[in-house]
C-alpha cells in the first residue's frame, strides 16, 4: 500500500541525479579544456554541411513506422481470416516485422536525404 508513495520520489530523484551528473560533468570537462588553453569554439555545435533538418527526419521515420504498422495489421487480419493463423501469432509477428522493415527503409531514406541536401 505504501510502496506507490515511495516510487514517485525515487523516480524524480533518479531523473534529477542523472541530469545533475550530466551537467556537472560537462561543466568540469569544459573548465579543464579551457584551463589547458583549448579553443572555445569546440563547445558550439555548428550545422553540418549537407545535413537534413531534424524535423524532416522525425516526420519521415514516424510516417513510415505508422504505414508499416497499418500494413501489418491489414496483412495479419488477412492471415487470420483467410489462412486460419492464430491471432496471438499473426498480429504481433507481422506488426514487429513490418515495423522493423519500415524503420530500416526510413534509415536508408534518411541517408539519401542527407546526401541530396
């Protein structure tokens, strides 16, 4: 009964701890590089030449993933009603397979998109 009261603060503590360690370590590394005389321009992330915008890549991959999942549900229903394959096998199997294929296609299209720009 009382365990749910403990879990929420622990989750917030873990998120805070990870963020604190990330930013404090990054700050210490930057200070050490500055003390050694490194150029400060290495801290600024510039745009790579020929890189596609981030939003195009996200939209492309999400749309292909949703198309793959929709196609998988359609194919799984054909397998179930026409060929008598069990529901427990047909739906997860085709969804995971076609979702993976669509993400692979999205990866290849993203590479091609970055080469074009």
